[in-house]
C-alpha cells in the first residue's frame, strides 16, 4: 500500500454517519460513478466498516491503496476503481 499523502483522490466520500450494510452500498455507488483507475477517498467511522469496506472492495476487484486509522476513530481509505 502507498501512503495516502502521495496520492491525490479524484473523489471523496464521507460515510461516517452510515451503518453497515449501507456503508459499502454508498462506496459501490461512488466507485461506479468514477472512470476506471480513478481514486476514491472514503472517510468512515466504526469497527465494522473499517473491516468490511476494504475487504468487500478488494473482493470486487478494486485496489486498496491506503488505509489510515486515526486516534479519533476515523478511518481514511483510498480505493482505486478497477480497470
């Protein structure tokens, strides 16, 4: 994985107010709107989305570029849309 400071995302998505399973639904819709190879930054909160969103994105063929867990409980995830 790369450092999130090296990568400029093409789009941002804040799902801190969402709960599973809606967290990945929002991520998938956001990825579907991006062109192949584009980078999406996802900001989320909670243990379940922190585990499930990157795993499910990878299972669907997207690339997890970086995952940064902050002390505040916020997780920042960079995903590259599959080609």
